[in-house]
């Protein structure tokens, strides 16, 4: 069976569905087509999951790789290159699983312009799966930016009252980061390409083979990390997130929290760490401190929100702080924990946004003071809410616990961070999470039923039950028996850590050699110095510069 | 000089200027037709036909080897065909969207089309010139036609301002250009661009660089690079919108093409790089910062076109063949984006003053009311920001990648930050189109009842075609890039085998 095409199928099936939607007349047919497409994509991604074999090494090639050249002209090694490894398999599955759930959750929530909404939703899914599966930096960038366009429209057209402010803020924040990253991509592509004699390359495997000099690493790491930190979002770059979340329609919030934010943490793991190991380790403490500030600050802000949706939004800031902390601990446990926590957060926060959205659909308010005592009128919804809240707060036996525990354990052992105090502070975030989440549950579902209109609130419908059930099951399964999921990711995280370690040493050795040769015999090693990519602001020799404008001058025939 | 074979040689060279002949002849016929019947409805069709015929001819020349014609006055072959296709395509598009728009303004004169055709002849000459003489003749032919087109609305104060300002400043800039040409000729003793670079075996005199500087200033006016951009917003605002679109694309394309030819062939070294980098920096800054606060769409697009000239100067500053061919590719993408954007504005015009008073808010809700025009406009705006998968992204790649490889990473970072800034004003257009309705905007900004004309299907199709083309250029562009690179590769090969 040709698995290669399956990866591309999972990416582009939603796009085909989106194009098909444009030709459909009625809202009903549009909804069903969107649902059918996303379900079909999910089934196809199950095929990816079955086909992925963690015991097969992905050190030279991702599994089920699909490579198509000829996109850029010859001499530029930029290609369509997608595949699966331990880092992205679960994220792809999460994305395709959330697809039908989001379509179902929007069934009645979206009241106008169905065609545009569902087409954009499907386009967004293509972008996100593409981001996770791309093994070429330029291709990654294309998908990364492609996700902005549909999200801009989804927030801006179907969002709440301040939707335009939120939509523009969302796009501009991301755009500043990603365009700076583009400068880094171009520089890195030339540096690696000229070092390997192929002009320009953005193939992930070529790039991790290339050891970047220490001075260059610092600024490259900075521009890449900035782009991803905005997306995560890391404190203090998080201010776009509450606006975007609160204004977005439920479906948009679920995608945003569930998978879009993961593009940032995934980018850190996939690109920042293995490309710039030295700079990443030097910056680890700084970023870990920002992550811990994010954990606590996000939690404290969540505690004081009167708006349930805003509360969940701030809880994302807090939870993703854990993921970033785990990424920059540079230990196996913490990194695996970070990967698992990305999935967990997608499931539990996605569920919370769905449930808050259901309440909003019934009462058209998100303020907690307008609720209270709902447990008696909507017992099923309450049960799901409590389950999701406990999973999000990290109760042992549910999924949230596994990830957070591994991250904290790994961070304590981390020699790079080497700061038990910091991790102890981070641990307080777990307690704070219980405080603000239980506070929300108490105010909304328990206590006295103060508003009479809440008494007749309808409980979950069949549609809502169907869309919540898979998430609830996953919370339990991943909480009780996380081993199968960890097995999927372990080989790749091990490979990444080995690469990081090896490149870390190689870069330091290269630096020492350069200084040693510079002091001892400057004449003998001139070639070495020249073949290394020049630092920023200086002219860089490349293969593409063969035909400088001076050449016609020197050789043109004189008449 | 032996002139006995001159006539036969020129006769044999005639196919090389087939486009100029066809387009020029069509211009003369249009004037005759207008003399016999005022506003002859066949004139736009004839014009479009001439453009289409010339484009068909040029399309077949794309693969041919570079050569020169008319005693090395003009360049021919693949490169020339590429530039000519670009210019002719802009002319064809303008002809397709103009008639309904000009009819509404009561300006659908045959002379407009004649001017369009004559301007195109000048542009083709400028963009394919191989000597400074043909640069000057082409530039002036183009400019004189454009001055008249800018002032077409002669009863409207904005139209008068537009025409007058363009004429005075344009004439002034021509002086700079001419002086620069004189200095370059004076120091090298030749008008032929490829011979200039080899004219100084022992050191380049300062006077030559002074000449190059003046030529760059002269072209700076024409392509509206800051600080020579002052005329741009007023002229673009006052001129009829479809013709603004033509001015901002075709004339820029041919001027940039000529500048690239001068930089590539005539300069002995890449020493102009720093000057061009500074010019790029100032132009990007002025264009993007000023565009932020414009309430009038045409003015916003005018400043945006300044900003895009800045991006193209980044590629020129890299001083490599990759940079020059990147700029040529960007010219194509830029032409498609801007023509489309101005085309949409022209089709939605309602104030009877060429959209001079039309604010951004007047487009509120248009995205859903006119789905094809709205979606096309959204594509143009996203592409102007540089979003994939549209041509704008690939264009930016080919602009900035050569600059990085030439060591101008600092300039690229600044350029990309300005692109992020441009996101603000382009996204504003999209949000007005899709996220507002006429009810959200002030009374003065609302179109009168039935104010928006139902656009002609042919004009709408032309705009939609631009949007589709941008998508194609964003995905399947490698053939086009090959064409833009061919000029320089083959030029090198020719130089090496004399």
C-alpha cells in the first residue's frame, strides 16, 4: 500500500471539501458535506496512525514521506516534503479528530454565511495539518501563514462584538513574528546550502546536519523563537490570545486552543531546539522563567475573570507555560511530557471551550454570575464539565496529570535549568489551576439557582453528546494508560535530544578550533574561516553569486 | 561607417519590433476612427485586439535567445518578450476594465485608447532598450502620454492637479536623467550600455558615478521611490482609476526593467549597492508609514505602490543576477496585484469624480454584495501583504532571498518588518469589505441608492483572472523564474564567447 500519498491526502482532503462546498446551494448540504469531509479525513489519519511504526528510525527520513520536487526551479532545494514521525503523529490525529467535532459544534451556532464559514474551517484544517507534517522549512512557513487567513475571517466575520480588533491584533502579532522568521529561514537556507554545496536548502534533514556557528545561532534562534513564542503564546507576548479567544465563535476557539497554539510549541521542538542547540540552551533559563511567569500570571488572571470564556483563555496561557518549560528542560521525561501535554491541552481545553460555547448558545451570556446552580437543570452537561475541569487541572487518573507530572519531573532533573526553586514555583501553577477551575464550576453549576430562566435550560442534545464523548473517553484513556501514546513519541524525542547534544558539542568544538587556528597560524586556516557562513551584516559568498554584475565588465568584448 | 547595408539590416530587424508596430499602428487607426465617429464603440475592441495580437506574438518569442536589433539599439529575445508581455498585458487589462468606467465619467474618448497605445509603444522601447538614447526616447514617449492621461478629468480640480503635478515634476526629473545620460556618455564615449562597463580599464572616474547617480534620481521619480515620490499620491488620486492602475504598473515595470538593464550592463561594479539599499530603506519606510493613515483607498494604494518600489530596490541593491531576475519576477506579480486592485476600485466607483473622494468605508459590505469582486480584492490584499499561497509571497521570496545571499540581511529584516506593518492597512480593506455593512459607516461614505453600477461581465472576468493568476504564480512559478533568469545567464554566455 502506498502510504506516501496518504499523508498528502490527510492534508488536502479538507481543501477539496472546501472547494466542493462552494458549489453547494443549501446550508444543510454544506454542513453535511463539511462533516463528511472531516470524518473522512479522520479515518484517513487513522490509517496514518496504523501505518506509523515507532520502532522504525526516522533519523534519515520521516515515515510515509511524500516528496514532490519541481516547485522551485533547479538550484533551490525547496520542495513539497511531508511525513510522519513521533513528534507530529499525535498532533495530526488531534487535528483531524477536532475537525468533525468543530463542525458539529458549529451546527446551530453559526447563523449566517454557512458556506464561507465551513469552507474556511476546512481550509484552516489543511493549513494546520500541513504545518505539523511539513519537513521543509519554506513549506512549513507557507502552511503556517496559510492558517492566518481563515482564522482572520472566522474571528472577524462570525466573532463577538470586538471581533475586528481581535482579528487584526491576532494577524498582526503573528505576522510580525513570522516575517522575522522568514528572514531567518532565508539566511539559514543560504548558510546551510552553501556549506553543503547545494546553493539553498530548507530540507529539515539537511538543516539538522548543519552546525551553525555560535554567533549566528543567537540571532537566528531569537527570530525563530520569537515567531513561535508569539504563537504559543509566551508571557509577555500573550495579549492577543484572550481577545482572539473571547471574540472567536466556539468552533474558532476550539481550533485556536486545540491546535493553532500547538504550532508554536511544535515549532520550538521541531526547529528551534535541533537547529540552534547552543543558543537554545543558553536561553533556556530565560525562557523557563518567562514560562513560569506565564504559568502563574495566567492562572492569577484566570482566577479574577468574570467571563467563563476568558477564564478558559487565560488557563491556556498558564497550561502552555508548562509545555514550554518542558521543552526547554532538555530531558527525555520533560520533552515527552511536553508532547503529551500538547495533546492533553488540546483535548481538555477544547472540551472546556465547547462546553462554555454550549452554555452561551442557550443563554447568550458568558458571565458566570448569570449562571449558578445549573447542576440540577443540566446534569449531563455538568458531568462533562466536571470531568473536563478535573482533566485540565491535572487530577491523577485523567490525562492532564500525566503530562504535567512528566514535565515537572523532567524539569527537576534538568541540568540545563538546574533550578529547583523555579520548578517549585511552576508546581504552584497546578494548585492555582484547581483554584480557578473549581471556582468556575462552583459559581456556574453549584450553589443556588438564582436565575429562573436557567431552570428550564435544556440539557445536552444528542449532537452535543456525540461531539463531547470522544474527548471524554480520551481524557480517561490517556489518564489511565498513557503508555501507548508515550511509545509513539519516545523514539523521536530521543533522537532529537541526541541530535541536540551532538550538535551542541560540535558547535563548541568548531568555535574552539576557529579561535585556536586564528591565534596560532592565521595563514594556514584562511579557507576554513571563509567557508564558514559569515556573520550578519557582512557579505556572504554563495554559489548563487557566480554571475556578479562585474562579470560582463571584465569579459565583455570591446569594440 | 558603412551605411550601404543599413536598409536591408533594418528591414530584417522589423519582426523584432512587431509589437511596437502593431500597437503603434492601432493607435493611429484609433485616432482616425475617432475623427470620423465620436466615441466609436469599436475603438476599445480594436485596442484590445491589438494588445492581444501583440501578446500572442510575444508569447512565441519567450524561448528565443537574446539578441539586439537596429544596430544594438534594442534588446530582443526571451527577456524582451517577458517585459513586453507584462506591459502589453497591463494594457489589455486596462482596455477591458476602462470602457464602462470611463463611460460613467463621460470620458470614454477614443483618444484615451490612442494614448494608451502610444504610451505602450514608449514603454516597450524603454523596457527593452540597449542604449541610453532609446532609454530616453522611450521614457519620453511614455511620459508625455501619461501626463495627458493623468489630467483626463479636466473639469475636475483633482484631475487638473494630477495632470499638472505629474507634468511639472516629470519634466523636472527628465532633466536629471538627461544630465546623467550626458555625463555617462561624456566619460565613456558610448551610448551602448554593454560597452560602458568595459570603458574603464584603469579605474572608474567620479564623473561617471555622478552620471549614474543622476540617472538613478531620474528613474527614482518615474518609479516613485522616496524621496522623489511626492507626486505619486496626488497624481494617482486625481487620475481616472483604471489609468492609475496602468500608470502604477506598466510604467513602473518598464522603468524598472530599464534601470535593471543599466545597472547590470553599464556598471563596472556593484558599487551602487549601498546607495540603492538606502533608497530602498527610505522608500519602504515612507510608503508603509504614510499608507497607515490614509482614509482614501486610492491614496492608500499610491503609498502602497511606493512601498513596493522599495521592496524592488532591495533586490536591486543585492547587485547579483539573482537579485535582478528576482526584481523582474516581482514586477510581474506586482503588476497583476495592483492592476486587479485598481480594477476593483474602478468597477465600484460611484462619486463621479474618478473615486477621488471615495473613502475606504465606502466599500463596506461589498465583499458579500459582489462576491467575485470582493473575493478578488481579498486575494489582491493578501498577496500584497505577501501571504502564501499567492504570488506575493513567492515574489517577496525572490526579492529578499538574493539580498540575504548578498549580505544585506539587515535590510531584509527591516523590509520584512515593514511588510508586517503593511498588514495593517491591507487587512483594513478586507475587514471593510467583509466585516462591515453599509449601515456601519457614516452617511457621507455610503453609496447613493443604486450608486454602485453593475459591473460589466468582461471587466469582472478580467479582475477575477488577475486573482486566479496570482494563485497560479504562487504555486507554479518556476517556469516564469526560469524566463527571468535567462536574460542574465545568456548575457553572460554571450559575453564570454565574443
